[in-house]
C-alpha cells in the first residue's frame, strides 16, 4: 500500500504568514475555497516541496530567502521569520510515518529516495497547464516539445536504458536523462571530435555512435508518443468524444548534409518538435476526413480542448512510476473551470477512478463544482475516505494583525453532525441531522427514478423521507435480501425524526432512543453500492444466461434495460433485479422479451426441472458477460 500525506504545515510561504496546518490523516481532500483564501497556496506549497528533491540546494532554498528575487515568502513578513513547508507521510497499513522539510532552516527532501520517488509517482494538475497545450497561434503548428521537456520528460520512462557513446549502459531510463545526455554531447567541448581547421566534425566512430544514439532516441520517443496518443484516444472514446489526437515527432537531427552538396555538412544540432494534430470521428469511430486538424484551437470550443488536453495529461500520468514505496498523490487545482456541468461530470468520473490507487487533493473556488464532486463521491460509497474543507480569507481590515489570514472549516456530513449535536445535548438538532442522513442515504441507494416526484408545473422534486421510506421494502426486494441493513425507519420517523425536523420544541426526543437511532441508521454507511454496467451498456452490452441439467441445456442472450448494481454489506453480496430484454434463446423460451432478470433465472431453472428453489444455481454463477466470458460474480465494477 502506497504512503499518503498525513499532515502538512506551511509557514511564512505565499498566502500563509502564521503556521497553517492541514491534517488529512491519509484521506483524500476536497476543498472549496474563495478566490484569495489560500487554497492554491496549499497546492503550490505541495508542488514546491515535491519538486525540491530534483533541484540543487541553492535552487530549492531560494523560495524561502526573502532577499532572493524568486522568493515566495509571505509579503507581510517584517521580521525575517523562518519560511518553509513540512510534510508528514503515513503508511496506512502499518501507521509508520516519515517527515520531510523544505524550508529556510533545513532542506532534507534529498536525504533519501522517498520524495524523489513520490515526485515521479505523483502529479499536479491545474487549468494553466491544460490551456497551454493548445495555446498557439494559427500561423504556428502546435509544438508541445517545450512543454514535454519542462513538465513531462523528467517523470516518464523511455522504455530502455540510456547508453554512453562507448556503448556502456548507465541505468538511466527517463526521457529527460536520454535528452540531457544528447544535448551535453553536442554542447560539451571535446566529446565529439572536430578538425583543427574550420571546426568541422570528424565522421569517426564517435560521430557515428552519436548519430545512432539520436536515431534510437527518435525511434523510442515516437513509440512513446504514439502510445500516449492511443491511450488518450481510448479515454476520449470512453467519454463519447468524437475526436482523436495524434502526436508526431519531428525528429532531432545532427550535422545534416547541406542542400546542393554531396560532402558538406552543416555541423548544427536541431531540437525535435512534438506536433499535435486532431481528427473528427464519425459515429463508428472513423475519421470524417483524412485531412488532420493542425490548429485545434480554431476548430474546437474551450470545453472540447480541455477534455482533449486532460485525456493527454492522464495518458501521460499513467506512465509514471507505479511503485508503492513512496507517496502517490494527485493534486488538482481549479482544473475544469471552462467546462459546462455535463462535461465536468464525465471528467470527474474519470478523475475519481484514480482514488483507489492515489491520494487525491481537489481544490476549487466553484461551489457548484464542489457539490458535484461531493455527490459523485457519495455515489461511489467513498464519503468516509474523504476530508471536506471550506476555506475563507479573514480580511486584513478585521484580522488581529492587519494581515489577511485563512479560516478553514472542516465540513461534517449529516451523520457527523448528528453525533456532534448529540454530544452537545442538542437533541433536536441531532435528530434533524439524522433525518437528513436518512434522506441522503436512501437517495444514494435507490434508482434515480424512485427518488423523484412530478409536480403540477411539469418539473420534478426529490422525495422527502416519508416518500423514500415507503420504498424501502421494495428496495430490499429488488436486491433479493431481507431487511437486514437498517432499522425500521417508520419507528424513528414518527417518534423522533419528523417531530425534530418540524422544529417542534414540545416534542420529546429521548436520549436513549436518539442514540439507538444514530447507531442503527449509521449502518447505511456500511452498504456499498457498486455499479456493474454503465449507462452506455443499456440495451447494448450482451450477457448470457446458461444452465445445464442432465441432458437439458439452455442458453439465453439478453441486454440490460437499466444500469446494473450490486450491494456489498458485511461480506455478503446482493445482485440487483433489473429489467432485461431477451435477444435470443436456445432450449427455452421465456414467453416475453422483456422481464426482470431474476424472473428469467427462476423460470429457466424451473423449466430445467430444478426444484426446490433452494437448489437453484446461484444467479451470479450462471450469468456471464458475452464478450469477456466473466461471470456476474466476478465482473469488475465501473
């Protein structure tokens, strides 16, 4: 298991004058912060800390030296106070910790390989990087070499060890290490031989070895760029983006033969170019035109450009160091400000797919976007794995020291609020938060069409707890289980939750009943709802129900008419009973094309002569994905 950030302390750096502490304790972080509240300073503090291991000591120290022009010391520092960033990491499975400091009094991020490996394994993403990918004039090709050279080459492997001109292997594998050596060979006097007159390069063994090295670099880099583009295109297809990208290497060259001559060479070194082009695709995924789009910014809107740039960034990120002997963290700061809500939702789903392998820090100044991510986390049953914060700036006019200061608020969920209010003897407030927790959990667990109610004006509204509670037995039946997850909400709704939600101070909320309700309703959090098929699979993805019994053999091919989920609770798994459409059948006709999958399974078992029902083969062992052959019980969640 990879290491995670346990605690970060920022002192006299950018927005923070006084020591500022954020302590996620290994959890993911979602933070809303007003512009100017300091959230981006947290992002840049972490970036500075991670990058310090790649710099020379003087370059790492300059950010904390008030006399240096590049310093990032807080502008209000008048006492030459110490400045720095300290991060404590924790290994969740053993609780072992490591601490590193990057500051004016000490820099120990180079004391071992931990921070460097963490830097290679982690990533920092913000909108400025994404916009830079397409920020080129129409008169110029989209050449990404400088961006790759500065931001990408140090962190991705070439796929082979670099070798010296004499053929010895070096153990260096990053693209940067290859590229840096190639440049050094040309610009370092004496590495390549020149004639005494005119400085012309001698075409000797070293010259040929250098040409071979450049050829190998070009070939391997083009292969890497092709792989990155292919992976980015896969991500774009998954997001239903009808576009593909291509990365073409305009090769590095050395000592080119001069035009119009047979034996004269120019002695120059030519840096390569990485040219990005795009193509529109039709509904079958084929190019609409063989002509590539050379200036995507003039062709696509900002939302599409952002999604294309992010797909490329994530494809690159997937090639970074994957080991667990370091911290693996993704920092995201206002990444998607140019996207509308539908586009944001697709990208958020893509980002959250990384939460199982990386610790995530997501910062935004957009409250709607914050709520979108918050809801997406809840839908994935991941709320307990996240810390939620809100940051505001205390204006210098009202702060004690006439200096703007951060004010951070830990945002509690409804269950946490209910427990806090209970501890403070605020029983009505506790019961009201508990009611909201019930509503939130049922909205999470139910199919969406169960949770809305049509209104007279043609719009819809979400059901309240009364309406949601009436569907609870139907929910349990849908997953083929008894009422084992939760208590009888009716009892608490009528005696505790409803009176408290109406703010009826005369209602008696008994401490003993309330603490019992908090304990029992908290069981909702233990239910994991996991998706087996996506919205795009509806009426498209084919499954096979196949049962043998003696000489009888039935094969039925069907497609889901709804998204398909399963529940996990205390080691048990329950599969959802969804509507399906039969496409073909051999050995048994179900009598209708559209029916519930559990009825299809039961009717087939009975036709096969299997009795009693307790002897039926488990549904998850006789249904499989037609394309992959994976059984329902083993299907990966999506």
